[in-house]
């Protein structure tokens, strides 16, 4: 992972780095990322005032801010949704239960849902050849 970043050592929010110092440029990708760290250690950080300030700062500097968060059924996922402008729900084909999707959708307001992304789809199972 270290080779993808312009900085030799990624700085994670869980390490106590100020959020604005945690921004890393991804080599040749035209985007920056912030790594939070292990999800269990980051929950308090996500709910902090410094995270609210950080998100306000990056929203003023970037065209798009994407938060990759844990499942919405976890507390940390719900915390991040409250900070986000919208949600794209990622569903794993053949694994995510319909009831989980329905539960997730019912926990959100209609205007929060930007879309649904189906991943891990195998073309052979769909009957397509290309």
C-alpha cells in the first residue's frame, strides 16, 4: 500500500494525526485519500467535532468527498451517514440478504439514498459471455 502514495508513510487518523495532515495524494490517480485505520478504533473519531470540522474543510477544497464506511447496521456506519450528503449502498451479489437491504433502506431517508451498487457479480452466473 505504501507504494501507491506520494508520501512514504501513510498517516492514519487513528494515530492521532490532525485530519488535515492525514490527506495523502495517490500517485498518478488525480485524487487524495485519508485513511482512518482499524474500524473498531475509529468510532469515537468519526463522532468527534474535529471530524465535523475536517469534513467542512475538505468539502470546500474538493469537488467530491467520498466516505467509505462500515456497514450501516454498525454504529460507526450510522455515524458517518449523519455526516454525509448522500449514501450509495453497496450490495454483494449472492451474499447480502434482501432483509438486510430492506432494513438498511428503511433506516435512511429517501433523499439520502443516491443509489445502489451491486458488486462481486459473476457474468457466467448471469448467462452472459462477454
